[in-house]
C-alpha cells in the first residue's frame, strides 16, 4: 500500500527525540511522502533542516498560520514572502482563518490570508487552508481574490453539509481528512460520500488529532493507515482503492502529476 501524508508537522519539537524512528515507522506502514506546512518565521529553519535530511520524501510548504498572526504580522509576511524566491515549495500553507482560539487579530488574519492567497496566484502554487469557525469569512476572501484562479485543499475538514457543498462548487479545491473521521462525534461521515473521492486527500496533522485508538497520545504519520481504513468504510470501498486514489490526488494537487 502506498500512502501520502498531505499535512504533517514532522519538524515540530514534539518529534525531536525520535524523528528518524517516526519516519521509519511511517514507511513500514506504507506512508512514503510527507507534505510539511510551515507555521511561522521560527519554524522555517526546522522545516528546511528536515527537508534537507529527507530529500524526495519530505516536501515543504511556506506560509503564516492564522494563529501565528500577531502585532508583527507585516514583518513576518515579508520574511515568509522572501522565502518563496529562495526555496522550492509545493504550496502556500498553512494559511487561513481561525476564530476559535482568539479573535483579537481577526482583521489582521483576513489581511494576511488574502495576501497569501495572492501569492499562490503569483507563484502558481496551491494553498493549504486552515479554517476553524470561520468558513463564511474564508469563502468571502476566496471569492474576493478570485476563486477560479486559486486551487488547493481545505485541510482537516470536519464541517457541515452546507460547507461541504460549498467546497464542492469550488472545482479546484480538495478536502483533507485526518484522524477526526475516527471520532464518535464525526457527524460529517454521514454526508462525506456525497463528495467525490477524487477530490479527497489523507493527512494526519501530526502531532495533533491522533485517530482512534491513539487519542490522548502524540499523533504520527504511521497512523494515516487508520484514517485510510475509516475513509474506506465511509465510502464503501477497499482500503487499497482509497489509498491509491487519495495518493494520486495529492500528486495532482501538490506535484502537478496526472
């Protein structure tokens, strides 16, 4: 089985003690490629170090996460934008809006999100979108910048049927499914099959959101197999089929294959 983790923070300090073993366990589980979304200016060096250690295996994205948008956001954006000319990235990410933790910098979040959306057009890169309690505002920004000129993925989807239907109308966008799909309260499983599997990618978001039965523990890419297994159950398909289709989707979105 061949799997791709389309969203993992393997460069996180949470993996400093055993990162090589984590990657080896992932490969044994069939996870061969890791897509790494940047978070802030401080994570850039760690991101580069990991991709340098694992070329052809770890692929970086570059962006400013919405919860990292603070008073100095303009300076941070300058640093991150400069990176796009220095290094080869597979996407602009992780970007978006987050109203769950703190609404203090919501206007700054919107400005930052829209500027990075414009980068994706200027550099012809897909976007990895984080949205938490902010779907209406995210869509407003997408349409403002130009939904037909953008492409990407709604990372960690767990939204309503109406939100899924809205994404379905955005033909250039996919959704990322992670360990949340294994939780008892994952009501979106009831309508997820309405969305074409050809627009779904698998992710762990590790070290966060571990699937059942690993809840309460650190998540890691090897657990992507649990996500694939549950998604196969939801769609009523063999897990090998889900693995193959979602992996091809990642290649098409981030690597221009297919």
